[in-house]
């Protein structure tokens, strides 16, 4: 896990600026109204809470605290912290917007820091992809990674961060549909979700003879067995896995309003040395190891630096 000292480094300076601005204002106007002093104190308290939560990698909590601080006292440095936190939450599109607003609201920003922020914006932009999401019925609520993004039909394609995104579609009278979407940077794609009506659904219960076995249905994690889910009629792929056991797989077909109960009988995993290919691979590794040793010796043991490191962006992390 990354040390919390590095992510919080940018906040140390900004916390000092934030507190310094508050102290200067207090010295300038001792006769301010109590309500104004209360807002100032609350803004500072939320800011400090956000910095602590960020250091603990509680990014959802940090974002809420920073946004509350900014709503009470819209200071540009708080907006920067909002952008940093959105970036850690993989909400790149919103992070880019916050970074750009920060640049606009902070005209006296040093050139070096302005360049670093712009480099971060460019880096995040390259990691985005446009994804069009639609459903076969209108009025479906779409969630991405647990966050509501709108109702279908959506006004425009979503700009999602590259990686594995969890899509959830909900509407009363229909089954909740979950989809795992792999997003590649810069590659647009479309996803159309079919919403099965609730009355055409069946119920599937999956149990296991092994405690704490993990259940997956149609590639999505459903939790630890026993698991009961309402699913659309038709075929479904069920997987049950546990440490030290072979993965159990079965395809099950559900009819409308049908209930099926599956028991996954997991077999202990075979030790790797019991597999025939282990010994064949071991022989190849011995030969390969000699070749690698010769190459390392001839190169003097020098390793190339990791390519793609952005020094200016590192200061922002």
C-alpha cells in the first residue's frame, strides 16, 4: 500500500495557506459578526477533516468534507483538494473539471505548479473513454461504481476512467441488472442493457459445503455462500471458489417464477507438484535460469529506469 505521507504532501502546504488566510482575516476584522466567524471556523474544520480522511485513504469521506468546506468558503486551494480526491476515486472527468476551475480561480499560481496541474489534466484525459449506455426500456437509473449518473436515455455518452467499471441498472417492476465493463483508454464503446420484468424472473439459491466460499453468477461477485438471487429466465453461469479448493462451475437454466437450489461440492485443490506439467516446466526453468544468469552478469546488473515517470505530476501526489 502506498504510504499516506506522499498523498498528503500537497495538503500540508494548502492547509497552512487555508489557516493562514483565516488568521489574517481574523486579525483584520475583530468586529465581524458571530455568524461570519462561525462559517469560517466550520469551513476550516471540514477542510482539516478532509485532509485527515485523505491521509487514511478514505476518499469518499474526504471528498464530502472538502466539498462542504468549499461550499462554506470557496477558496481555490480547497478546490484543488477536491480535484485530487476525485482523481483517487477514478472520477477523472469530474477531476479534470475541478482542476481547470482551480486554474481559473487562482490567477497568481506559480508557473511551475500551473504546468504540473496541466500535465495532470492531460494525463487524466488520455485515461478516459466515452461509453454510451442505453436500456431496452426508458426511465432506468444507471449507476457506475456505486454512483448514480442519470436516467435512460442519457443525454450524452459517459466519460469513464480506464479499467474495470461496475454498471448497475435499476427500475421498479424490473430486475436489477449488473454488468462488469472493461474500459480501454481512448476507445469508445456502447452498452445496451436488457431489463427483465420481475414477473418473468426466477430465484436461484447457491450453497456450498465449504465455509466462506465466494459465489459468482454470470461473472459478477454475489457474496459468500449461501446466496439467493432473483434472475431473469434463461441460462446463467455459476462459479463457486474458495482458497485451497478447485473452482466449481455449473450452468443453470431458470424458468419464469421457478426456484432452484444448487449445492456446490468443492474438491480440494491438487498440489502443484502433483501436476505433470510442473516437472516439465521445472526443467525448462533450470535451463532458462542459466541463460538469465549469463545475461545479467554480462550487463553488470544495471536495470533501466521505469519509463513514463512524470516528475512534475509526482509533486501533486
